[in-house]
């Protein structure tokens, strides 16, 4: 799967959870600042990401994600 495909799929999920249009989401800004999700919302969204991509993201990786670009890079390497 290529980076653009991963990016597009991920931005649809983020947009669905946040109400922000995908085109307005800054993928390089710190995640919580750019999408303004609380901890529960973030966990729920990441569960959806796991389901969408058919993967399980280890907790250590989840805690290390700071930006949406971090998630995209991890998905590129692991899907």
C-alpha cells in the first residue's frame, strides 16, 4: 500500500472522528493539537485505524505517535 493511499484512508478516519475536513488536517502538527481529541477519543479512533488496516498496533507504538505523519509512517512500514 502506498503512502498516499494510507494517508487518504487515515485522514477519512480522523475526519470522521473529529468533524474536521480532511483537507484542513495538518499531518505534521502534534496530533492532539491538530485534531483536538481527548484520550478516550484517541483510543477509540486508533481502534478504528486498526480495524480499517487489519493490524494491531502495539501499545508502545501508540504512545510514541506524536503526529498523523508518525502514524502514516508506521502504517507504511507495517501493512
